[in-house]
């Protein structure tokens, strides 16, 4: 059988894969939602900030604002809105996999710490 440490590693690996799957689903839902709402600019800012090459730092707000023809405040607000919408989309994805709201809250906290 598996030793306790092996079980812990296996569970951690499963959780990491599960988090990645939920995140991918939530990101796709976020893109669809923002597009349907005519908020593609928010998604564009989100993508430009978070989708960066491996090991690279996200761009500074000022650089992103200049590149996208926005103010830093507009960039900050777009990112705040996108993060809030993504968190909601993640919760919705978790909620689809459990039986109750309390289970969803518990699973979300366990996987994402919030």
C-alpha cells in the first residue's frame, strides 16, 4: 500500500490538477461572459497583464496603459473587475461539482484559500 507521505503527495498532485482544470474552465467562462456583456476591453487588459511568458513579470500598469491607450486608473479598475469576475467564475465551477453551498465554500477555501 501507499505510505502516508505518498498519499499526501498523490492528493496534492490531484488537487493541483483539479485547481488547474477549474481555473481553465473559469477563465473560459470569464472570457465568454465579458464578451457577451460587451466588456472585451476588461478581458484584453486581464490577458495582457496575466498571460505572460514563463518566468516573466507582469507588465507595469503604466506600460500596460500606454500600450492599450488607457489610463493607469482604467487598467487598475479593469483588473479589479476581472479578478472579481474570475473569483465568481471559479466559485461557480466549484459549485457545479458539489451538492451544497456549504460544500462549495469549503472546497473553494481548500483549493484556493479564500
